[in-house]
């Protein structure tokens, strides 16, 4: 890779794919060549990155993947399942955004600020990135665990529609326009109207009543933090916000952890920014978090209902740190190693 890296982006015209190209440019990634893949509908389009225009190719079963060093996949689970192993077999290191490989013991699940060493342990040639709510959560939990040892975590997420994709963003806008014009909003993407509403369901429900997004947060957090017995529970809520996910987090620790000390630990943590002056109206919110790389944490306060309890609130851009940025950072780790 000394003369530059040959990159492929699968799902290049999607929200995360576009964000990946912007981040590669922002970070002046040492790119030698770029191949962009998408559906037949998008094939032939041109996209810009690092001062050049690159033509989008149709992703087909007979595509030639030889010569690719690193491949980002940000598409559907079916695409990841079919093309992840094929790209790896062709010699690429695959950085996958889906849930398909996350819990595979031979596939590392990586957040660069938390477990960067795992990026070098891709036995199948595939590296997974976590769910877009798991990433900011573990970034906030890691320094607190190292200082006081986590005993229990309760998290409630407030997830923007961009986590579902472009069609959901368009539906929120269309429904909002319809309601302001006193028309009946059309429902397609979600089971119910999302405009001016909250949906306490993300994914399908299990027999126990947990939805798939909640199960992902639990299992992925345990794997990334290497805490297989961590007591953690989640409730996930879709909210009528375009971009950025927020999380209400309650933790119990084995040792006492004063809120001031927690703020110091979080301020020193890689990729975390503390915004915590409630009296001045300073706390994390989706709008100011949009387009930012950091995980913003605030409302840090003691929970007096348990001996060693702490509450915090966080916000992060789900398309950046929750997806594209995390993937590009992993690619930078791989490049540095060579």
C-alpha cells in the first residue's frame, strides 16, 4: 500500500456511501484508485472524491474484485452476506456496516477509540463496525468502566430517520408537508406515521419482546468492551429527527464515581466531547451534532436511587461516527500498519 490504497465502496450512492467519500477527502486518504458500486439504477453516475470524478459501476455477481485493498460495504444485509466473502476471497480487507458478521467470533467488531487492536484480527478478511447506537455508547462507557467497573447499564436510544435510509428521510419530509397542508400523510417506510410521532420499535420483535435493535446493542457492547457478562438492557425509539442519534444512559458502577470525575474522564477520552452546563443551556442535541465527528456527552449527574449510579445523555452523528467515519478510521489503522 506504499504507493496508495485501492478502495472499493459498495453502496456508494447511499447516505453512508456518500458520507464515506466526503470523509476520505477530508482526511486526505492515500488513495491510489477508487471503485464505486451500486445498483443498476445508479450505474453510470459520476461521484467526486479527492479532486477526481469516479464512475459508478453496477454491482453484479460477475464483477471483478481483483486488485482491491480495502472494501467498504454499506448496503443491505443480503449484499454484505453475498459480497463480503467474495471481496475477501479476492484479497480485499472488507469493512462491513451490516449486522451480518458482527457476532461471528472470527470477525472483529471494532470501534477505533475502544478496541483498535482488534482490527488486526480479521481471520476471515472481514471487519465489522457496530450498530450506530452501540458505537457512541461504548465510547462513553469505556473510560467509566476503567475507572469504576460497570455493574449495570440501562440505555434508551432516540434514533433519527436517517438510520433507516434516504427513503425514510424523504418520508418524514413528505409527511410533514402533508400535515401542514391538512392532508393525510402517506405511510410506506415505517409501520406508522413518523412525523410528529415516536415509534418504540426498531427492527422486529423477539419472543421475549425485545426488538432486534435492542438485542444488537446488548450483544455488540459486550463483545467490543470484552465484558460478556455485562448486565445491560436497551429500549430503542425512532424519532422524527433527520440526522443524529441521542441516548439516555444510566449506569451503576462497583466503585463510587462522582459526576465531576466522570466529566474529567469523558473529556480525556478519544473522540468524546463534554457539553455539560445545563444552567447555560449547554447539552448535546442532534442539530449541533450534525456533521461532527465527536460523540457529545452531557447531563452527567448522580443517580441517587442506587449506591453508585450515574446518568448521562449523549448525541452523535449516526452517518459519521455511527457508520462512515468509524469505517474510514479502521481503514487508516490498516494503512498505518503497512
